[in-house]
C-alpha cells in the first residue's frame, strides 16, 4: 500500500519561499508513475500545481510556472515543491499525490495534506 | 472560474438519485481526455471515486457511476446515503492549457 506524507513549515512570510517535501513509502518513486502537487485554499476547490517523473521531467500549471519548482530525490524516495514570491493567495492545504499508470492516469494515492499559511 | 464547470451544490433525500455534471470544452473532455471523479469528505484528502470516465476503484460502492458524452461528463449517485455528503470534483486534461485541471467542485447535501 503506497503512502504519501507531506512535511514542511506551517507558516511562511509574505514574499518568502515555501518548501515542502512528500515522502513516499510502500512503493518506489522510480516506478512508472508521475508525482503531483495539488493545493486547496481554505473553503475553495482543488488546483493542480505540477508534476514530476523520476527522470526529472516536469510539467507545471501555466499560472504558477514562473514561481514553482518541483524536484525529486530518488535516494530518499521523496519529491519536493518550492513556491517563491509568496502572497496571502498562496495560503492553502498542499497535497501530494500519485498519478496512476492505468485508466487515464487518475490520482490514486494522496497524502493527508499540510496547511501552509502565508502571514507575517 | 474553472475551465471544467460543475454546479456548486446538489441535494437529495436519502434513497434518491442525484447527478453531478461536469461541463468542459473541445480542448479537454471533448478532445477525448479521460475524466476522473474524486470525493472529499470535510477535513480529509480527496479520494478517487471514478477513473477513466466510468470505472470504479476497488471498494467504491456501485451506487456511484460515471459517464461521458461529448464535452461533458457526469457522476450519478443512486440510493443516496448520509455518508455520501461531501464535495465532489471532476478532473481531466486540457491541451490548450497543457495541464491538468479540476472542476470547481460540487457540494452534495443529504436532506
């Protein structure tokens, strides 16, 4: 059973940089899956941030591309998210998820999510 | 404003059938990309409910069913139960945006 666990600071300052990590257990990050970040502002819907394959190939949401970097650490079986130039609009629950290798590639495993608040 | 449009809310009495529509365009659902549905109970992470337009993962009750036609998809819940009260999101890919996207979400209320 694959499990994903997000970790990172709960509060970050405006104009600063957010760094989150998603640890993968019960499976290898070098499997034929893409690994994804999704966020959800309080009381609002889901927003796709971007995704990475273990080779380092990435795809990003065009609306966030200039501020987002996703990377992978195969030695630690984890992947990470960085978001720069933070504003209050970046306050959200951040989820990591696995892109399944079947059935049109849905997100079949999700982390529990971590709330990040942008505030001074 | 989401590229995939869902009604903000639907409601029904226990035992009834409700349908949630997800309306897209020729650059996403209409281009043939699969639609997936997720259920999000308050305070928890989304859970995969339907994948590849019509398929249910193991463990999902057969009360949930999905379909797709043209530029739209739908999720039907038959025999509505109190535990079905949650937010539901459709998800697909858009070749004009070159990215994945979610619908705005629909809150299902069991009366």
